[in-house]
C-alpha cells in the first residue's frame, strides 16, 4: 500500500501545512473574537468555534488526498494500531514523521496567527488543568477517533470532512475543555498568550487525557465495528490507487 501513496516527504509537508493552518485558524479567530466582542465570552467562543468548524472542514478536503489529513498525532497513532492488525497502514518511521510534522506545524501556526494580528509570540499562562477539563479531553478525543474511523470502516469517507468539522464545533460547547482533542494543537497553542492559549503546565495532563481518549475511542470502534481494521485498510488502498491512477 505504501508504494501507491505519495512519497513520505510530501505527506509530511501536507501534515505540517494542514496542522499549522488549523492552529492558525483556532488562534487567529480567537484573537479576532477577543477584539470584536471584548465583553462577551460566549460570543467569543461562538466566533472561534464557527471559524474552526469551517476551516477544519476545508483543510481535510484539501489535504486528505495527499496525507489522509490526520492533522493530529492520536489519529495517526490509531491509524498505525489498526494497520498493525493486517500488517499495513503507517509504519513506525511514517508515524514518527507524521507526529513531528504535525507538532512543528502546530507551533508554526501559533506564531503565524500572532504575527497576523501583531501579537507578540509568548508562552500562554492560561491554566486549564482541572479534573473537568481532563475528562472533557477524554470525551472529546474518544468521540473524534470513533467518528473518523467508523466513517472510514463503513466506507463513508466523503462524510469525514463535514462530520469532523461539525463534531469539533459541537465539542467546543459540550466539553469543558473546548475540545482540543489533539496533542499537536495543544503544543501549538502554548505559544500564544491569547484566548485560545494553554499554559505549559497544563499540556502533560491534556496529552495523557487525549491518549486515554484515543484508546477509549479505539475500543468503542472495535466493539461496535469489529471488522474496522480490514475495512480501513481496504479503503486506504483504494484511495491510494485512485490518487495514482492505478
């Protein structure tokens, strides 16, 4: 399957650009929201979440044909785990490259958003480490993983972009953490002391919660869709053949 895909460097560039633009959208719209609605936090969140829903949907559509548009280390990790059941999917080096690209992209996205709004890049001081926040991250990440791979396993790939955008938009509101659900985005948001920022001390807890959430999502996927791994591999193989005209 790997030979039918674009080369790893091209996929890594797509993951870097996609994750960077995602963080730029989240951080930039948060800064804009603060300026447009300085006295209404609820309206700020609405503005921030609306931009994220639309932007994330577009990014998945654009970068999906190149790298799968994971834009998220836990999504890449689950893809790797599912692939191991059939000896296909991301290899360890590919997984490592994806995670590095996503993390670098996330940091770059914050820096870009800060620059666009003439906000100096600085480390956030916004503490988000509470039991409620961490539980929210588990729920948000579990739901995201279940959604993505359930759609893929049931051959409804065309729904992934709008469905993921809609889910993240909803999770902004129904989770206490506003649904980071992404280690690379979490790291990136450290570098903007603005509406969307997160303090470095909160990052380890968020990452642990996200990994737990991914494991919960994977468990639910295999419980509800026991043939998920073979179907995911089959869909990935077909998409790769379509991209190369094979």
